[in-house]
C-alpha cells in the first residue's frame, strides 16, 4: 500500500471503478457484481502504472475467472475464493525454460491480497489492500511455455478490524493437470496515510 496520498487515491479509484457488463459476464461465482468488480479492480490497481511494477506487463494479463463467497464450514464467518488464470509466455521463463518462481510468487501475492481485500469489502469494510508479512510457498512442479496457470486463492481469516488477514492458494498447471505450488499468506491491513500537519 502506498504511503503517498495521491497514489493511494489513484489506487482506490482504480479498485472501485465498475467493470462493464461484458467483463462481469465472464466471471463466474455467486459474489455480487460489486465484489467481482472490486477484486478485478485491485488487481488492476497493483499494475498501475504497468510495466514499472515488478513483472507489470506480464502480471497484468492475469484474468479473474471466478469469485465465490461462502459461509465458513465452522459457521463463524465467510470465506472468499478468487480463481484467476494467466498464460505462461516466453518472457516469464527462467534459464531452465520453466516459468520463473519469482513470477509465480508475484501473482500469488497479488491474487491472495485481492481475495482478502475483496472479502473485507464484501463484509462492509473499507477494502484497503493487505500489506504482506509472509508468503510461505512450496513449489511442486515446473511450468513449461504455453501452459495455463490457475491460481485458486481462498481466504482463511479476514477481519473488518485492524489485524492479521490470511489466505491460502493452490497453483495448477491446467494444461498438464498438475499442482505447481501451494502458498499461505499472512498479511496486515494497511492503514490510511495520515495527513501531514
């Protein structure tokens, strides 16, 4: 989250910009149109102004496929699942001709942060993005050129009060039907910058 009030305002305006009906129609799931639009909006805000951010030109191709809100199994709250996909293109490859793990981690962080932020928004919070404290990631299989990566991110804790937020993610190679990575995010809600006196 930016400490620059002008940048923060720009990010929030991008996050809150409504999607057109054609874009919304392509996103499955039972989440409201506002929550779907907000999840996509935060991913767009992370990439503004791409490509100056890390892997900005590549990560901006991430497409949200589904946003689902469900009651927790224990019945204590709600969980949000955000499913997104991106194609493995040549600029993402490392020296072994597999998708670089750094790129996968960048998308994991963005998608998990968007998921917990969208749940906060769904629950009536401000929808301020999470500051990542830790992203524990295990890699299982390499991803070759041309594969489609699917990120299935699910919130595990989100609070409308300041505090920790977390989520987990599985990354699948849809083309080869195998697990690529698993991750758990721990984050803290960012605070709004205070005006200078």
